[in-house]
C-alpha cells in the first residue's frame, strides 16, 4: 500500500481517510478539530477493547474548509488506496470530494446536514431536516393538529427546511395552510400579520419555526398579536437544542423540537474533556460513530469492502447518538427524541423513535 500523507491513527490493514477542516477559519477549525479528536477516541477504543478487532487505520487530512482542497485530498486518498472516505463537513466540500469518490467507486460518509449533498454512494451521517420535520409533524398530529403553517428565512438552508416541511406534510397527510418566507425583520413582521387571522380563527393550529436565530423574535410578534399559545402547537428544529434565547422566550415555553438523544454525547464528554481540556463539539459523536462503523468487520472485511447493500441495510446501526440507517439515495434516518421548551432549558417528552 502506498505511503499516506497525513496523520495516521490505528494499525488495522484497511485504509480509511478522514477529511476534516482542522485549520478552518473561525469556529470551523474548532469543529474540525473536535471531529478529529472524536475519531481518535474511537481508534483508541478499538485498540484498547478486546471485543473490537482492529480492522482499520485512519489517515487524517486537513481540508481547511475548502471544497477545492477537499476534492484534491479525496483524489489523494484514492491514489493512496483508501477503501472509504469519512467527511468532509460542509455540503460544498462533500459534493466536491464525493464526486471524486463516486468516480473511483469508493463510498464517502460525509458530516453535512444538507441533504442536497447526498447521492447514491455519498452518504450523510448528520441528522437531516427531512428526518427532523417528519418526526415533528407526526408528533404534533398526536395532539390532533391538522393544519400547519411555516415561517422560514429566505436562505439556502431555509429553502431546504421548506422542502423538508412540504415532503413531511405530504407523507403524513397534514394540511399546509401556507409557507411564509422572510429576508428581514420587516418581512417577518408582515408574515406574522398575514398568519394571525388564521391562527385566531383556528384555521391553522400548528406553526413550524425552524430558524433558531429568529424564532424568539417571531414568538414575540405572535405574543404581541395576542395569540393564545395554548391554541397552537409550535414546532422548531434540532438547531433549537441548547439555545439560550429560545429557552428564555416566554412564548416559546411549551414548544416542541426534535433532537438526538444526548445520552451518547454525555457519555463521551468526560473522557474528551480529560484528554483535550475542553468540551467536545456535538460533531465529535458523529466522527466517533463513523470510525467505529468503518471498523465493523462486516463492512471492512467484506468483498467488496463497504458494500452498498450492507451500508443501507434496513436494520441500520447503533451509533453514539442512537439508531440510524442510510438510505439508497445517500440520505439517512435517525431515531430522534422530542423535547419541550421550558424556561432556561428543555425536557424530553418522547423517547427516541424513527420518524
């Protein structure tokens, strides 16, 4: 096997490459380093536990957050004999590296939560909006909610959230009264003003507010319009989890949002803090899961390695964040809990379930 360029972790025979932005600007580098550290902890677990066979070694390559560099490093990984690529993080980098991996017949498991980056052979491990919204809509329907509206920002990710909302409504039979978009505070205020009469009349009984940054402001507008929050169900996104402003907005108390079960993160956190001196970014658990998955004998030692039929088996896999499965188109489904906002926090109100 050719020599590898990058940090080599582990001693197994099968080569896996991890693409992560450890030198990315701003907070990106911090996330990239957490991904690297989570992967290293998984390798250490493999090496120290008798129940794990050591099937893989991991080559860490720094993308710097650049899609161009991610593509070049994916080509390098192919030339070095990699059987599987883990990462990168951002959607543009996943697309760039994934195009190289697909052409070489090597599967890639990326960490983006943008389903537009997926394709057959390019799998995403992060929780996707489609899974989140489907879980939320079904949960709201348990309370008899039938007519939904959404208020979403006019951004690229807002469009993805809107698309996920439309798909979830179609799959569940939920009626979509309207989807209101906004680009600024004035447009958000107008959206609320247009929606208010339908809330007062009971025509709409559930609102989807996925954007963490603007949900508190929209909630204040709804409260100012004297909407009775007991008459409606507000559902957010997993991005709400742990947000201080959301949990300190009185009108959002009682709202629901989906999330991964945090027990896996809490199990990993003390060891991570002991080794690295800080709390891990939540992406560390996805890196940890992906490395243990890559080391699985049923995948690493199969012929061919990491066969698509095995990666997409309906029973899925047990990850650090709970049960998940890859779908043929590269997207995934995660078992998610439902949380309810309480003042200064949230509480789990429904255990982890697949949508």
